[in-house]
C-alpha cells in the first residue's frame, strides 16, 4: 500500500494539529521534518502557498491545508469519535476554526511580532486576541473541552494556537482571567498525541531512512 508523507515543521501550530490527527487515526504515515526557509521541492510542487503541513497521499493526491488533513485522517479512522455523531463536532468546529485561523491568527501574529507592526502596541494586539480567548473560556465553563466533556476535533484544531499565544508572555497568560482556558491548555499539552507531535527530529534529507509518525 502507498504510504502518505507528511512534511512538517515542529513548532508550526497547523503542523501540530495535522500531526496529532494523523497519529490519532493510526494511519501509517511517513514524517519528514523540514525547515520553513528551505522547503523541499516535494512541498513546493504541490502546496499552492508553499506552506506546511503538506500531506502527499500519492502521486495524484495531496493536501496543503491542515484542517483538510485533520478531516481526512478522522474520516478514515476516528477511534474516540472526535468528529461526533453525524460529524456534529466537525460542523460545530468549522466556524470556530475559521475564526481561529483568520482573525485570531492575524492578531496573534501581530501580538507575537509587535515590533514589526509599530502602528499599535503589543498590549493593543493582545487585547484584540482576547475576544477569542473570552469566547473559548465561556465555552469551557460549560464543558471540560470546547464542545463536550471529552476531546473533539475542535480542541485539537485550536489549542496549538492558544499554546502559541500563551508563550508570548507566559506570566501574563498564567495570571490572566481565563482559568478554565489555562486548565484546558494544560490538559491538551499533556495528551500523548501532543507529546508525539512535538518530539524533536532531525531535518529530513533526501535519501534518509523513513521515519513514521
Ligand atoms: N492554511 C494553512 C496554513 C499553513 C501555514 O501558514 N504554515 C506556515 C508555518 S506555521 C508556513 O508554512 N509558512 C511558510 C513560511 O513561513 O515560509 C494550513 O492550515 O495548513
């Protein structure tokens, strides 16, 4: 059987969620860790915006969007039902992921690299991020995880970005008025899937022996 190849960059939040979903689905996948500044031709050939993660499924099929990779993985095998009955969690996650990937991510980048956006202060950009944090915190007051008492596709898709946010100013985050969000982030960071996705690997070079997820 053909074995898909995941091109990934360790600290990229999109890569983390794709890696976790593929690992969870137990699909055999080859992992190739790459550097953003030196993406291999295999990625450039199939990824329209030259980004990772990129999943090359076979010579005719590939995916360059992490959310698509997650859904692809879970549709093959979803042992703990992260998609929910009739994919209800996937449907509920769609608008949340859109908000995360578009407006929250833009504000997060400005908060993280505030010196590159001197029109406003770092504090201002953090404030822009906070409306999303507040919304998640409210959801997490209702359930232990975003959509239910257990992990769903929504948690895995979103927490890598909250992790990134939390690390910009760890002291501020730890003292912020979002205690359930802080607790949820810890739960997600303690999952075995995150542990696997965040393992350090040597950068892939053509000719290397296959490394599997
Ligand atoms: N919409 C894409 C976004 C992926 C993305 O932006 N990845 C970043 C790394 S975090 C990237 O590859 N950037 C290329 C670069 O910085 O050269 C997805 O969901 O997979």
